[in-house]
């Protein structure tokens, strides 16, 4: 049920993860975030907070490309809407 709620978030993360210009460390965190969102044993608030923590760590990286940072901020917005 919760993975259905996160469908738009997961789709955005998959798109980001499949982008060949995205660095490996970002892809790893994004893949971990997708796994968290698909874990139905966790409650909705826990899933959201874990994913936000993972992605926030990435967005603080000064070496992150601007377009990737923008995509991460879009995912933050989608998560807040859930």
C-alpha cells in the first residue's frame, strides 16, 4: 500500500538513477532510497524520514551538479506531498 503512495517519488528516483550522468555515489543513495520506499514493513513516517535523510545528505554536497540537485529538490517536494 505505501509503495503505491510513493509511486511518483519512486518514478522520479528511478529516472534519476538511470541517468548515466549521475555519479555512482548518488546512484547508490537513490537506489537505497527506492528500496526504503518499497519496504512496506516500515511505516509511512519512517520511510519518509529515512529517504529525506539519505537525499538531504546528497543535496549538501558542494560538488553535486546543479541539474541533479534540482531533481533531488523535486523529489523532496513529491515526498512532502505524500
